[in-house]
C-alpha cells in the first residue's frame, strides 16, 4: 500500500456525505488519486475507487467539484484495471461509467464505454454481461434521436434472448421507440408484454422495474385519452416507489414528470405545476440530471401556455432548448417528436370514435 497518501484520512471521508464536506476535503481525495496514478500504484488506485464507489452510486455527485471527483476516480480506476490486465474489473467499471454518462446526458461517451465493456465481456466468455452492456447502447442511441440504430440493437438482442424474463428490458425500450413514431397500439402491446415478464421475474428489484414500466404505461394510456387506466398505472408506480423513500430519486422524478404531463392534458394544470416544481427541487438539491431538467422545463412551458402565461412559457421553452443544445441534442428533432405524439394521440381518439360510430 502506498504510504504517500493518508489512508486513515481518506477512510474517514469515505464514511461521510461528500455533498456536505468542505471543498478542501474533496481536493484531498483528488490529490491522493493524482499521486497514486503518477506513481502507477494501480492496486491502490483500485482500492481508492472501491472506498468511494458505493457513495458515488447513492449520492448525486454530478455537479462542480463533486463531478470532477467522480470523473477522476472512475477514469483512473478504468486505467488501473487495464494496466493490471483485470478485464473483468475494467469491463464492470466501464459499464458503470457508461450508466453514469448516460444519466447525465453524455450519450456518445456512454456508447464508447458500453461498447468497450461489451467487447471485454465477450473476450471473457461472459456473453450475457456483454449483451447487457450492448443493450445500454440502445438507450443512448434513442436519447440521441437515432431510433433506427437503437431498434437494430434491440432486435438483435431479442433474437438472442428467447426464454428469459430479462427480455422485458429491451421490449420496454422498443416501446419508447414506437412511442417516438406515434404507434400507440404497439406501444401498449410491448409495454404489457414487458410488464408481464417483470412481474414473473424473481430478481430482487422487480418492484422498481414494474414501477418504471407502469409510468411508461400511464404515459401511453394518457396519450390515448384512457385517463382512468392511466391513473391506475401511475398510482401503482408511485406506490411501489414509496417503499424506497431514500432511493431511486431519479426514477421517482421520471414517474412524476410523466404523471404531471397527463394531469395537464386532463386540464388539471395547477396539480401538474405543483408536481413539477416539487420534482425540480428533488433532482436539483444536490446534483443535476440535465436529461430530466429539460423535460421539466418543456412541460412547464406547456402548462404555462395552457394557463395563458405566454411570457413564462416562452422563458421555460428557451431554458429547455438551451439545456438540450448543451447536451448536443437537436431541438428540431424534439419539435418533430412532440408533433408526432400530438398527432398520434388525436388520430387514436378519432379512430376510436369512428369505430364506435360504426
């Protein structure tokens, strides 16, 4: 173990909430990481990463010096695992790194991490883990509005995974892509199949997976104007997440955003506005997830417009577009996507009305 760093001091910091410690203490961790990397003390670099890994997963280290800390520790750990030829460790770190980059909107960098992770797992003969990393690239491609690439990845995965409840994951993402295309009936079919598989699985976190799919189902049913069914889906999602009050803030925010969108469509703008303001505070308290923030600002713009507050609506829309530009996302494609959903919703309602008349 390298004696050039103060391990006792680092261990104390590893048991504290880094969001509450002085920036000088964060610099101590960064300095230790720099020293160990310069000394090529690779085993100690990995030890330092493991000391703070659980903290990075549970705390929102996404802004300022905390983001710098997370980036430094993770990137150095990946380099250390590569230097030590620990392919399994490098693959795991790359997958975790990709998930974080995807969550904060750095989708292209996330794709690189996931592809490298999948390659390493394949070399190790761990085909399912390789598939999990490869699957994550589909989420990134979809976030980049590259639906065709995402669909290609998902169809390949589904062709390789036949009798496994894990199929629920790619089926759910396929539903998102169909939603982008405005194919609401296909969205519902895919989500119901995904939901059935999640309920049948025996994984420890299946409640969370069901909560996520039910939020998607509520969104789709809302677009189909089947509000009573949509409410039931959202309520189950909210109730399941309530079992984990200190976890899954990001997923809770995602559910709330979709729920608020439906309430606004129902004309319940005051309720929707209150929900969005609450969730904005939730995800901005210690860190930022820009992929969620632009959605909140977009929904706020829509609600203020419906409330005849055009000035505030325009300001919120400008903020949403600005966040997306910083993420390298196309605002023109967003407008096209929103129009597709709007027309799909109205087309579905019209078709249903015509079917009843006939």
